[in-house]
C-alpha cells in the first residue's frame, strides 16, 4: 500500500490518503465483443448454424471475417431463432468457432408470422449485396490506410481483389492514387522494401 501526502495550493500538507493499486484482472471471456454488446453474449454451444442458409461462406470469406475479428473484435449482433439457429451472422459464427471463441452477441427473433424468419434471412443477405463501391472514395481510403500501416487482410481485401474486379467494373489498379499502394502491399508480400512516395 502506498501512502500519499497531498498538498494544498499553498503548499501545506492537508491530507494523508492511502492508495491501494487496483487488483490485476484477467482478460474476460467476452473481451472480443464490443463493450456495448457484451450484455448480449451467448455461449457458442447454445448456437447452431442454419442448415438452410442460402448464403454460402467459402474459406476466403471465413478467413476475412476471422481477420476482422482479430483486428477489430465483434461489433455486430447475430440474429437467432428462439432455439438458437442463427439466421443472420452464420459466417461470423463459423469464424468465431475457428478462432476458438466462446461467445457472440445475439438477439432472438420470434416468428411474428409464418416465414418471417426465413424472409429476414434472405432480405438481410440481399440488401447487403445490393450496395456498391464508390471507387474514388475507396481508392483514397485504401491509399490513406496504406500510409497508416494497415494491411489488406485487416480490410477484408486481398491483392487479387484489387487487381481483378468482377463484372467488368474498374479495378483498383485503374485508380492512380492506389497503384503505389498495391505495389507497396505486393512488395511486403515478397519481402521487398517499398518505394518512397515522397
């Protein structure tokens, strides 16, 4: 225990305060979950993947989710039926299990009418894929993050994603400000020193 003599503004001792350092705490089992969501934590053994999930999560997708959880933690809730079947967040569930996590934040959704849970499952996946990238903004953001030493896996991208775009859309390589960023990440992969951008 440490004894601290506090002084007033005039310089005289005016109090003796005992200060005991707080006890060291072990990392909590839910520390990977954003603090505002930890009250929703549910053990993984009480959750099960949806066998009728129409959305396929391949290995690349699961790796990207795992990288995101490692870097940022879990900051979105899963939605599950009352029996624990996940109808939103099956990819996150698979990634969490692969990482050896023990819990995820979950809200339960009761069926308000026949088919409501199935409709939510499809609508949630469909509305997400209807979004598109603003190429100019994405390019600028990637370039800025490159300068802050962020790695592509932290962003859910791989180099091939930046060079080859689907459906004939422009690739990130077509954006001048990102070309150097791609070279930088390629050099890191090959163990080379990136060129200066000054």
